[in-house]
C-alpha cells in the first residue's frame, strides 16, 4: 500500500517493493509523477521488484523551479537511505543530470532537455547506466547533442513529442508509451 512520506517542505509517496532497490521519481516543469509517462515508468520498475519514491508537486508552481526540484531530489535521495537508487525524471528533472552523475547513480531521463548545454554536460559525466528517451517531434530533443558516452542508452521515438505522444494519434501514443515502459523495465531488471 502506498504511504505518504514527509520530506520537509516536500510531499512524497513511497510504494512498497524491494527495500534494497528504490526508484526515485522526479516531476517535470508542469508534469507531475502521476501523469502517464512517470506513472507507467514507476509501474515498470515496480514490476521489476523495485520500491519507488515519487516526489509530488510541479516545479513550475515555484519561483525557482530547478532549485525547488534539486532540493526535492536531494531529500528524496536521502530518504531512499542505503538502497540501490535509480533516478527517473521527466524533462526539467534532466537539469539534475550532473548532480545524479556526480553521485554515480543510474538514471532514466524521459524527454531530457537536450537543447540545454548544462544537461548535455551532465550526461557527458554519467558513469552509470543512463537511459534517454525522447521523440523527434520534441524541440527539446536534439539527438546530435547527445554526448558520446558508453554509459548512455538512447531510445529515440520517431514523430513523438515532448509528452511522449503522437499528436492526434492515441494508438501511436500508446505504442510510444509501451516502448518507453519496456526500456525502463529492462533497465530496472538489469541493474
């Protein structure tokens, strides 16, 4: 049964699973962890036996979204304790790629902001497996900016936008969501 967790000024939900493996889920700018991409990413890691800790809220509701998200991520990582951690973040959360890389943690960045140099630099420093998922119809997905780094795995979805959807085509959107779920599940199963 999911339980609420107090992370100081942040609320979170912990989902039971293996206490030795915890996926920390971070929202996007206006994309909460209960929206489809992060919801199903959580389901994928939990199907692989992991517990999950999702930071609630939307960074876009705060005057300094990246700082708010960084603070929430650090508190969530502390709350994960000694567990093996996999960070899963949507869009704005990829601004923390350098922090996560510096901590030597694996990650799955869903629609990362590859149009921002600080994100690309953070990904260049990854030493643990890091999955990047994005679509060719997303202006923030700049495939040629992905650094040459053997730790990075890339799932590029043709015609998929920043919400991992195909505009006007729910069936194609579900196919894209399925591919993302399979990739995240594979990553979690192999860590």
